C-alpha cells in the first residue's frame, strides 16, 4: 500500500534523523541527506537537541584525546 502523504517521503522521522546524525559524524552526508536532516530539524526540537548533544560530545572527545596524547592526561599511569 503506497504512503498516503507525499511529503512523508521528503521529511524523515526522528529515527532516521538520529541515524543520519550519527552517520554524519563518521562521513560527510550527501546533499539529499543534509537537506532531509535540516528540514526535520526545523520542526523538531528533540532532534535539534540530540544533534547539538552529539556535536558537543564529539568535540569533548576530541579535546579529551588531545589532552591524553602526551601520556599525562586523565587515567595515565604515574
């Protein structure tokens, strides 16, 4: 049975946006994927917060990795 709402194919649901957000952290998203995510983020506060939290966690992990490279970061043996 075909989907009754044509815009449904254009606008992804929250599950797909979460998947694309995580995918976009590992590789660049295609133009179509970026447009789909951005259009959903314009109408969904929960996914907007999720996306921001993932970006924050990614940048925190990068900073943590830089601090620990010289062997004197948190958790390094003394």
